[in-house]
C-alpha cells in the first residue's frame, strides 16, 4: 500500500516537472520568434517611403539626359515640353514604386564608392514632395548572379543598400516609353473600296467597281481580281498597329532622318466611316412640336377632369336612364366608346353646358319610365339611390378609361421620345494615307499617317502584306465564266469535230390567288404561296424570280387580317425555262449542265507571264456568245505532264491536267461519244455466251487432263 502511494506521488511530480518544462519551452519559442521577426526587420529595413500624393516632381535620366516630370494640377507634364504627350499611368507607376522600398542587405562604412559603381551612377532619381523635401536615389552596379542592385541615398555612399534589380526597372527605357502613343486608325474592311500602293518596288491599285466586284490595275492594265485575295488585303488593315512611338512633333525639315521626305512607298486606302448625323433645324422644330403636343394633351386631360366634376347630376341621371332602357351593356359602350375621337362623357358634359336637346329627351324618357316603375315616395327615394350608385359607377368607369387612355398616350409619347433621342448616323467618305520611310532599329519601318507630325514604326511583316505584292498576286484565276442565263450559243471544237449548242428560253407566268377570311386562312395562303414561289425559283435560269418576294405576300395577308375583312389577292411569278439543242437536235439539259458547270468553274493554279507558243493544235476550243452578241474564246493545249494551258485573250492559265480531262469526259457525254465508246467495249450477248462456253469447255478439259 505504501509502495503504491510513493509511485503515485512520483508520477504527479514528474507531471508537474513536464508541465513546467512545456510552459518554459513555449515561452522560449515565442520569444525566439519575436527576436527573429525583429532581426528580419532589422535585416530588411524600409529605406524609402514616399506617399504618391505628396510627390510634386520626379527627375531621372532617360537616353543619357535628365528629364523632369512635374505635377500640373491633376496631370503630369514634361517640365521643358508642356506639349509632350505624357503617359499619365506610366508616371503614376513610377511614383507608386517609391511608396515602400526595403533593403535586402545594408553595407556600412563603405570607403570606395567606385567598388559599386556609385561614383558614376547608372541613373539618378530625384523626388521632390509638396513640402519641398528632396530624396536622391543613385543607382549603381547590378549583380546579375544575385539579381540585385546597389544604391545609395542622398549621395551618401558610405552606406550602400542592396535591393532587387527589378525595384527600379520602371525607370528604364527611352523617352517615348513615357509618352502616350496614338492608335492606328480603325478601318472597317467591309467599307473599303480602294487600296492604292505606290512604291519603289511595286505599284498597283485594287478597287471595287460599280457592281461591287474587285478589279486589279497594274502596268497599265485592269482586269478582274480574285475576290478572296482582295478582301483579305482589306481585312489586314484591322490588324495593323504601331510598333513604337518615335517623334510627337516632327518638323518638315526633320523628315529626312526617317526617310519620309522621299517615302519608300505610299499606301492610300479609301473607305467609309459611320458618324453621328448632325441635327437640323427641322428636327429641332419637330422636338418643339412634340413638347406642344404634350402640353395640349395635359390641357385635354385637365378638361376631362373638369367635365367629370359637374355637380348637378343631370348627366348621370341621363346616363342611368339610358342604362335602364338599354341595359348595362349599353352603358359600358357609351362610357368606353371613342368612335368619333371623343369620350361619351365629354360629349354629354358639353351637351349639358350648351343645353343640348337630346339630353332633355333622354331625361323625359327616363322620367316616363321612372314614373311607371315608381308607385310611392319611398320607392322613388330607393330608385334615386340606385341611380346615384349606378351613376357613381359610370363616372368611375369614365375616369378609369380616361386615365388609361392618358397613360397609353404618355407611354407612346415616351417611346417616341426615346426613339427620337437615339442619334442618327450616316456614312462619310474617309481616306487613309500611310507614308513608309526607312527601316528602323526595331525591325520595322518609319511611318507617317495622314500628314501627321507624329512618327511611328510599323513592323515589316505588317507592311509586307501591301508592299510585298504585285498586281499579278491578285489576278483572278478563273479561266472563263458566263452564266447559262446569259448564254446564247456555245461553239465547241473537240476531236476535230465542230459542235454548236443553242439555248432557247420559254417564259411563263403563274398566278396565285390568295384568300384572307381569318387568321387560319391567312396562314394557309401564305404557306401555299411560299411553296409556289419556291417551285418557281427551282427552275433553271429563272432570273425574274428575284422580283417575287414571299415577304410581300405575307405583308398583304397581315394587312387584311388587321382590317378583319375577307379579301382575295392575286400574285404572279415569272419563270424562265432553258432548253438546249446540239447541232439542231434536242439535248438533255442535265447532261449539258454538268459539262457547262465544269467549263465555267475551271480554276487555274497559276498564270504564265511569258509568251506561250504551242506546236500543236488545241485539244478543245470553246467560243461563248452571250445574248447581247459578245464573244469569248478559250483554247485548251496540252502543256506538260501536270498542266493544260488554257489560253484566253492572250492570257495563259495553267490548269491541273486531271481537271481538264474530266471536262473532256463530260463533253463526250454531251456528244454521246462516251456512251459509244463504252458500248464498243462491250460485245453482244451471243458472243459473250460463246466465249463463256468456250472458257467452260477449256476449263473442264484442263481438269480432266490433271486427273
């Protein structure tokens, strides 16, 4: 028993000792952490702390020259050039970087400042606050291995601080790194109508004609341009941007240093820009008219209120009498009707004022009916009470109708005002002129836009889109094209034979009758009409169908429905059916169309600029004659193992050989030669049967020999 007590006492003692040790260790750790924090703060002390709002000016070296930016009100200006386009955000960033700077190391008692290149600092930053206090920061050597930089404060090189070399990186750059750069003009490529390039290496003009097709002009010749290539060139304008800002106010005598006194090239772009339309006096008068209408509407509402406030009760009695005669439904109609543009209650009020006879008649009728219905004085009083109650209901109904009408008119006026408040826009013609000068150090070229005094650079990759081209780069590689709708005759020489395809046209008009009795009938009629129009458009060569619109028909149906009347309308659609003959014989239209589509959609891989001469005759010659008598001829020659040469108007197109072979095969289907060749390869059934039997007998004899 005694032994157990001793053990228990011992355990308690150990527990106490451990608890004390834990408390002691915890206190030590906390003290050590505090000491470490204090030590860290001492090792990384804050050496610069300047509030941005207190800074009046900041001076530092740019391009080996001291430049000072100072506060003028809320804006930064370059002290010696107030017109300089200072980038406000950039200077604010410089100033904010000085809010709190800590040293990663501190070197004291430095005897030789040149050891850290502080005798000839890389840059010197001078910050002056509103109270006149000045802080000077000298930037010395950078240690690339540690990514650190040595600095001193207020030109006291006996103490050198080590900071991250990124601390003052925002102070680096050229003067125009601290300028607010302009933005290259925005051009909507869809509005571009002409691009002219006049350069030392090449000159050309890409321009849209009156039909909105692109043409290319170069070396004194104009021809159709490839639409995709021309559109791509115009689209490039949306991605052009300045690479660097060079000069914000270049004088004419300074242009030569950028090669802009005699530009290397000049790019001119004609386009349109959407701008807000200037308001006219008529529009202002219209706005004043709206105000007058609004005032008139207010007066009218006031008049209605006055009319409703009549106190003699005659009008109400009259309306009640009418109600008893005609029923409550008639009363409602009288209250709500606006057939003549005025409310019935207003008319009654006016009639009362003017002594209208119809009111008296209504009163007489009402009195007669009341006298027949009333037998004693109490009954009269009851009837009067009922009249008054019904009259109150009618008056309230009129008031509600008037308020509702006023609210509707107010809402409509508000909507009209909102529509009127939206600014009207219009398209105006614009011209963009880019003068291109010498090559710059940043891998671009100096440019001046629209005779501005500002000089920028643009990357050569962007400029090469325009300058690295010739007119040949925009040639349309479609060999020949004439729609079948405009074709009159097609003369083809193939295999030494002449073929003539004549086109005939038959025009027909289809009449469609529409009946609009109700909404259901309108929907059915619209569907039927749309189907008829679609059938007409499906006819080959139907050029006139574009004049027929199902939307117009739908509009007529809608109007008839609104009028709640049963009407019938007749529309007509014109269709043109094309038919073909080959050497006077009817020709299957599908077969010819297959060949003709291959012919007019023939696209070359490239064009020859050298003179082409062939020692052989063309394998196919095609002459188009349109309905106006204009002619066009294309000849197909075998060129090499890969191409055929398609020659038209002395222009030589190189077309994939397999593509031309497919064209020849399609024409053989037109002439029937392909079918004859296939039939020639196939023997008659009797010959096939004899051949099969002979082969069978030979096979059997061979098998017997093997056995």
